[in-house]
C-alpha cells in the first residue's frame, strides 16, 4: 500500500483534516481507539494490543499537528481524549466561521465591473468554503 499522508492541521482546515484522518486511521486499524474508551478488564495480549494501537493512533495524530499544537497536546497519551480535545478546540471556532461564511454567502453580490466568470468563481469558492464547514448551501 502507498504511504498515507494527511495534511497538517491548521487553524482553518479542521474539517478537511478530520475527514482525512477518519479515512486514514481505519486503514491502519487505529480508529477503534479514537472512537472507544479503553475496554475494562483487558489483560495480557489484549491489553498489549490495545496499548500499541492507542500509542500508534496518538503518534499518528500528533505527527499531523503543527509544532505549536504538538506542544499544546504533548502530555495527552490517550487517543480518544486527544481526538476529543482537538475536536472541541476547533469546533468552537468553527461555529464562528460558519456564521461568517453564511453571512458572506447571503450578502454575495456581483460587484460593479466584475466579470460574470469572476463572480461565479467567487461564488463557487464561497460555496466550497461553506460546504467544508458543514453548511448546506443547496438552497
């Protein structure tokens, strides 16, 4: 299989990053430790297997973070908790981005002396931005 690459998480690409991580982690058989708490009563090989998957998932997620973010989450060693902290940090900001993008789309107007093709390109770019934030722009 080819080497998997996930974009570095930035302040503006959380939804794309999360989508790609949700595609990559299952391919490495690691998403179960992101989705689920550590099962109670694990012993022996089962505990060792879970711990290895958890460590691998934490490493894979941290490797996709910027240097500043890696420091912010440096002490987190549980994959599920790490994922939830990142999600919580970015989805709070995303609500503001959704409002801004929705307002921008609502107020979209053809500028004076703007070519129709430029207006359409601007509108499509804004629609893509809205869709990446989870806004339905079909109406």
